[in-house]
């Protein structure tokens, strides 16, 4: 059986108007096209749907059985058409930890404000997790803090992000000017291997410090900044991550005369990814988005 939506639409128009001629006018079809579509539908169902009364057609028992189901299907199709016309979307986004926790909520909220019928799902992990999710098509789009060397992905610069070295106000290095040697000998609290933040911190600092003293590894930036506030060590984190504790005085910035610490955040997608209208719209939104960081 090969019923078509056009056949059901014709049947509903004939039922509504009581005339194949009038149904053709409503659907912008010829009377012969309407009659042909109706005849094909009746043939496929093996039942007549209308009684012919003079020049009028009236639903018979089979037609009355089909009509509400046909109307329900046609309503669903209109809902689908309207959904995409109104910016409907079901997008899966993956973001590394700092981006996922501190940037994506605002990015997603701004997008949903403009496109309220969009459905967005956010997965947060480290950079390696995000790269894997995008490469395996579990995520439509990824945002990462570190480099990406996976040939299966396209990588595009997204935002620049400032980093700062921080310590507790009670830490020994917070009492005065800090030398490179003192900074190198300090206990550092760092992200785990595979984290974009960890790779960036090493790339920015090790050319100057040559080494880190002892290190502690924690799984997210939020845990690190609280550990630093408790005098467990020093760290280098995104300014947007520690701004609240800097403002409250629970952390202070350390200045050892290093050049400004800045990293690039990236947007990634699979090379073979087909961009729907909704996904392109979201990508354009992210590329145009700026925050106060």
C-alpha cells in the first residue's frame, strides 16, 4: 500500500467541499487531477469513500472512518512544516569544561531567546572527550580549550580567553613581588592530562618556568580555584573562572613579569558533517556571540 499525503489532502478537501471541482479550486488542482487522486486512494484501500449524489459527493461509512485519521495526519504534517519554519531544532553540543560551565549557558540562553522552539543538548567533558564526541557524530558541534590534531575534524578559531596566575591571599607568594624561580618552585594545582586548560597552561608557562614544582591534579577548574583559596597551591586559570573570587578577595593575582597569558578557544565539527539550516543558524550565532570576559 502506498498512500500519499496528497491523496489524503484531496480526500479531505472533497469531503469538506462536497465537490471535486471545488476541491480542485481550493488545492489549485484541476478537477481531473482531483478525481485521479481520489480514484487512486479508493483503489489502494479497496473501498469507495464517497457516494455520488448527482453532482455532489458525500462521505460514506468508509469515508467517515478514514476522515478523522486523515485530518490528524495532515495536522501533524502542518505541525512539522511549522516547526521548521519557526526555527525548530534538535542540536547536540559538546564543550570542554571551562567553556561548558562558564560560556555555553549564556550562549545557549541567547540562542533560545531568539529561537524558542530550538531544543539544545549540552555535553560537558575535557577536550579529548569533546573531540571524540564530535568525531563519532554524538555531537553536532564542539567547543574546546586546547589544540585538536584529529584529521577527521575541521577546527575554527572562536574566542580569545585571558588566563591569570592566582593564589590565596595567605600564600607566601602573595606577600610581595614574585620571581620566576619562586613561581617555578611553587606547588601547582593543575587540570588532568587531556584537558585543554592543562595543555594551554603548560604551553604558556613552561617556556618561562622550565618546570613546575610539585603538582596536584584536579578534574575541573571549579575544584582547582577552591583548592587554591584553601592555600593548597597556586594555579593558572581563565579570568572568567576566578573573577568572582578575585572580586571577593578570596584569591589574588600573582605577577612575575610574564607576558600576557592568552589562549584561543576553538569550534570544531566533523569534516563530513551536513549542516542543516538550524545548525548553520546556531553556528553563526556562536561565531557572532561575544561576552564580557
